[in-house]
């Protein structure tokens, strides 16, 4: 039998103490097998304690649903434009289109790989000049866990009075100037998909400013049911609440969340050490002390002269059982968004052509990181 190593990009990791199973078992024992229940309530409380800042949290069925409800709550409608970071996963943007609105893509700056604040302002001014209206919202992303340049971005957004939806799906536990990502925008987006920092198998959470807003979120997330004894609907709603079984996993994961974050950061340190003698490889790191990434996925870029070989490196690693992934293909390059307005500076395209995501998370050991780095280095020889 083949005894090949398999090192995956980022796998779910359950607590050794079995907290997740315990809470799922409780859901079954109490027959709370529904999209509400004690696990959902307790998970939300745990998330609120974790995030602080007086935020309230609504647990929903996915991060994508969270982005979508943010658009609904901001009254994004057909004919509106919403600015979205181009360098991200499609789920940051698709809900703009669900609402019949038009995404406007803004490129990244090279330090954090997130939205370029100067280009954001150029885009806002130009959209105003072209359409006579301001964009309805801004979807700002914390890519691979790295906080964006919040001070600069929020200053621009405030100057024009445009609300920011902070897509922190990848940034659970990341901080900017000591404050947790997901708590800066009008709404924050968390994802608990199977590959994220903590998981509920699939799920997400909408971080909102207060209890009144949380009630509105829950209203839309549970089919917009009016308070009548029969089913009365005056608005269009959604079935977006989190299952009490899934929330049991999330509740258990909160016991190990800090361990997970620590391990992702430990691997970042390892990759830096392992590539310190390899000039052709740069590990993407916090640009200054203000930034404290969770390093959800550790990422590297190759020297420009090697750009054309990145996919060869990825395939060589795959042959040895190591899963890596190209950096996100910028959304402005996606065929489905070919007609969307865009404000570009070349940064995301350069990164897409020259980078790789490396195995990360608690299922990847320090020895695994060494194995991955050795393979990459030998593939460059
Ligand atoms: C940046 C970003 N936004 C949104 C999402 C959507 O989250 P979900 O998969 O929970 O729908 C993800 C992850 O999948 C993501 O990486």
C-alpha cells in the first residue's frame, strides 16, 4: 500500500476534549434539531464575548448569507452600485448581484493586499461623476486574515457617508491596533465554513452594532414573519438562520479558537524561518505592529523572475501529496464580472500571477511545514 504524505491546505480540527460532540449530543437529547435552540443562543453569546466592543451577533447559515443580509439591511437595490475589493473570493461580491446591484471593483495596495484607500477615493469620485450617485456600500475584505488599512479606508468611507461591510470571513481573531476584525464596519461578516479558523461545518455570523439591528437581522433571516398568530408577510425574507446542530460544533470550537489562532501564527513563524535562506520566496507578513493577522492561510509570493513557474511548483507539490492553491483570481478578471466597472493599479493581478497559499491550520504540524518548504525550495533549483 502506498504510504504517501497528504498535507491539505486547511482542514477542520475538532477539540480533543470532544466539546463539539457533547453539544451536538445535547441537541439530539433535547430534540433541538432545528434552526434555533440553546446551542445557537450560547454560540452567539460566546461570539459576542469574544468580539467585545458591545457588538451583537446573529448566527446564520453561511458567510455568503451574512454578506447578502448586509446588502438587504443597507437597502441595496437594482440600479445601485456597491464597491467591492477585487482581490477576494466571489462570495464577497455575489450578494451585490443577488440584490440586482452592480459591483464596482477596487484593486489592492501591496502592503496588506486589501483595498487601496487612495484608489477607493478615486473610484467614489468617479462613480459620482459618471452616475450622479454615490455607491450604496463598500465591501472591504481582510484577505487571508490580514487586516486592511482600516484608518485610511474608514476615513474615506466616512468622508462620503458610505457604510462599510467588513468581510472578515477569513479573519476570525485578527486584530488591527488591538481591535478584532469584524468589529470595524457597519456590519461584520464571519464565516464558519469547514476550512475556516473555527467551523460549524457550514455557517456564518453577522456582527451588528446593537440589539435593535440584531432583531432586524433575525427578522429577515427567518422569512420576515410579522408578529401575527398566522403567517403574515409584508416583506421578502430568507431562510438563513443557523441550525442548532451546527451551532453545537461552533460552541465547542470556541473552546479551542485561541489554540487554533496560535497554531496558524506559529506556522507563519515557521514559514518565515524556513524560507529565510530563499531569496526567491517572500512570506506575506504583517506590514507593521498595527496589524496582527491570524494567518488563516499562510501565503508566499515568488520573485517576479519566477512568475511563470508558480503553477509548476504547485503541481510538483501536488505530486508529493501537498495541497497548495493559487492566490484568489481577482474578481475583475472573472468572466462573470467582465462588464463591471473597475479601478485598477496592477497589484492584485501581479499577486495572482506570483503567489501560492500554503498548508495552514492545526492539522499541519511544524514538521509538515518543513516538508512543504523543502519541496518548494528544491522545486526552484
Ligand atoms: C472572503 C470570503 N468572503 C465570504 C466567504 C463566504 O463564506 P461561506 O463559505 O461561509 O459562505 C468566504 C469563504 O468561504 C470568504 O473567504
